[in-house]
C-alpha cells in the first residue's frame, strides 16, 4: 500500500526546482515552526493559495476592464458565479451589465446545472 501511494503521487505530480530568496526562506522557516508542517507540504499549500489569489485578481481585473463576462471571469477564477459575485462585493466592484445580461447569465447557470444533473 505504501509503495502504491508514492507511485500514484509521482504519477500525479511533477517535481520542480526554484531559487528562494533569503528573506522568503526565513519566512518559510517561521511558518513551518508555526504550523508544524514539513517544507514540501507548506510550499504546496502556499503555492495553491497563491495561485488561487492570482487567478482571482486576474479574473476581477478582466471583468472590471470589460475583457470578460461575469461568467467567464468566474471560470478564470475557478469559483462559482455566486462566489465570484461575493468577491466583487467584497472589493466594492460594481456589476457591469444590464438586466438582460443578468437574465442571460442566470439562464446559462441554470442550463449548466441541469446538464450536470443528467
């Protein structure tokens, strides 16, 4: 069982290397001491959280600049439409669409929901 776990982990993962500046290395050690996590686990968690934050920033920026729709922006962020709307509210971003746009977005979400159930 132990051997198959690591075989599967290697199959689903890819090893990368990077140079970490000293000030970041110090912060990583401090976080390790606070969390009790090993370095790899902590770095994976930080990378996951950082990627999610950057995706959200890009999605919000694209939405604000009118480059993407509300639905497309939520997809870029990797969150539900409702979560994306909550994030826009938290950031005091006004919605940029008409009532017709809102109805269209709602119909798309309902249709996707129906397709997932079947």
